[in-house]
C-alpha cells in the first residue's frame, strides 16, 4: 500500500492476491553496475483506488504515473511484470506474455 501512495499519490484497498512472480536477473542485464545476479520475488495483488490524486513520484524510481487504456499497453515500453500481472488478472492471453518491449530491470 505504501508503494502505491509513494509512486502514484493514490491510496488503495487490497481486493485479493493475484499471484507470485519469481525472476532471476543476471548481473549483465542489471542497470546498476557493478552488479550481481538478483532474484526478485514479486507478490501481485488486485487493488482498488480509494482516494488521493494522481501525481509523479518525487525523488524515486518511477518515471511517471499515468492511466492508459488496456488496448494501449502493448505499444508501451514496460517491465515484464506488467504483462504477468495482466495475465494473472485474466486481462491478457497467456500466449502474449513475454512479448513485451521490455525495459531493463533496475535492481530495486
């Protein structure tokens, strides 16, 4: 919940667990150098916005906070977790997962 507020300005309420994602990122693929291999375990929830106003994160790692129509997502540069979360939510055909124009993992 803290991440939602920090990165978007919104408060939110959890509605349920969508799934757990695990990925190993080799050191050579990480932006932060020198780097070591990283194992990320991401817990993905469905949440509902309950308040706040959309704004950009100040002094953090989020480039921008915006709303997009679902049909616009395939054209966006995005991390693979976006497609995995959409698939977990039943909003993306599983065959489309992995077809992202992926951006490098920031190691955070």
